[in-house]
C-alpha cells in the first residue's frame, strides 16, 4: 500500500509514522520517503486501518 502524507516534513515525522504503524502491526514493513512524502506499507492490516493510524498520528494522508 502507498500513502501520500503531504504534511510530513522531517525525520521526527518519519519516526512518528513508523512507530504508529508498528504499534498497529509489529510485523509491518514500512518505507518512508520524505522527498516524495510517501509511505509504503506491507502489512496484513487493511488499507483503512493504516490510513486511520496515519490520521490518528496527526498527519493528513491519502491513498496513492
């Protein structure tokens, strides 16, 4: 799954997103690209769960 997180700007944002997703699914593979403001996630959780987690962490996110 790929998400656009338009308000992600720094390594603190990156860490917050990674931690939030890993709290939802400890086995998730998360790849954050600050330059393109995208987050790729490999997980058994549904797309809406990840989207809700990103929003819950304080970010504006949408599916790409």
